[in-house]
């Protein structure tokens, strides 16, 4: 695999994606369930005030963070490889500082100055994760918190979806304008295994405090909903809490932990 091709495509995509403007998500049960791990991570770091988002894109995750918190109480830095996305983030959050970075380095921020950092869905778009973790570790104060969450490469539906996507007709592909599609294909993603990520964090010097797993087939419902919007059918919404309960039960078993669509890790410097 040619690393530079993958990254170039993704940088281009995230720049273009940010120009399309902010997406308005319907704040329904789907939205909160899909972002459950992220919301949980934000609750964990909310006592820290000087925070970095690594791979911030155009700042969508900040929308979720500030749904429940006061803008003025926090100081944020956001960094990303996609320059246009960083510009958009600055437009949406003019009170905060955003930098375009390269080579997984953040020279703009002094070492040992941050209280916390988080990184959401960046690992499967990037490589040299050890370098990223070392950089974040350097920037944190001792005791600084680091929350990360990502797609797991193990989930069979996600793997299948990526492999067969290129074969589908345009009508189908057009239903995914907000997903990473370049020239009608989903570019190669980097495999992410939560156990390897946890090991790498420990090697960097972090103390891993908790590893968790989220949903097993929830994204499938999300995909289906683009064609048959079941979330809009009133008496069907009662089904979703039941599915969530079932998934929570399944995720207690190792077999399903491996299949989870997302994982998260809480670690401390
Ligand atoms: C799927 S988006 C997630 C954006 C944001 N974290 C969120 O959850 O809304 C992945 C982001 O990671 C950025 N990215 C990919 N590789 C990176 C790297 N090596 N360093 C910094 N950012 C990177 C991309 O440009 C993109 O904005």
C-alpha cells in the first residue's frame, strides 16, 4: 500500500468535505447512541479546561462537547492536516485556536502545557500512531487525560461494506455524501486493533485506565435508515432502546468486544 496516496486522498476529501458547510444532525435517539462513547469521554475530561483535539476536522465534535457545557469555561486547541477544515473550525469557533499540522507534530503548542487531549476517528485515517501518541504525551502536563475513540477494523459489517462499496451503482453511493468516498471508492483505511492501540499507549508512557466498546451492528441500521428512514416512523422508535440493551449485553462477551464497531480508551500521563 502506498501510504502517501492514502493520506493525500483523505486530506483532499476532508478539505472538500469541510467546504460543504456544517451538517445539521437530527438530535434523535440515533445521534446520541452513535455518539455515546464520545459523550462519555467528554464527561470524563470535562473537569480539565485546557484541551486539545487532535484531528479536529471542522470542529463537529466541539458541537457535541458544548451541547452540555459553557464555551467560556474552556480553552481549546484543534489541530488537523486538512487546512480548509481547520479554517472552517476557526469560523465556527472564533474564540479558540486551530492549526494545520503535518507529520504528526504540533510545534505551535509548548510541551507540558495541556490538561487534556482527545482524538476521535483519526487512527483509521492515519499511520505512525506511536508518533502521534508521543506528540500528545509531550504536550500534556503530568496527570493530563487523553481520551480516544475510533472505528475498530474488526467489525465484519464495516469490512464488508468497504469492500463491496465500489461495486454499487451511483444511486446507492449518492446516499453517502458525508462519508469518505474518493472517485467512487472508499479509500484504503488503516486497520485499527484496540489491543494494539492500548499497548502503544502504554509503550508511550500513558497509564491506560479503561478500555470500552460500543455497538455491534448499529451502523447497519444507520445505513439502512438512509434508504428506509425507520427513525422517522414513530411507533418503531421503541425498538431502538431494545436493540441498544441487547448490544450492551452482547458486548460483555469477548467475542462481541472484538466485533464492536467502535472502541474507546481513557488514559492518563
Ligand atoms: C473522520 S474525521 C474526524 C474529525 C473529528 N475528529 C470528528 O470526530 O468530527 C478524521 C480527521 O482526521 C484528520 N487526520 C487524518 N490524519 C491525520 C494526522 N496524521 N494528523 C492530524 N489529523 C489527521 C483528517 O483530516 C480528518 O479531519
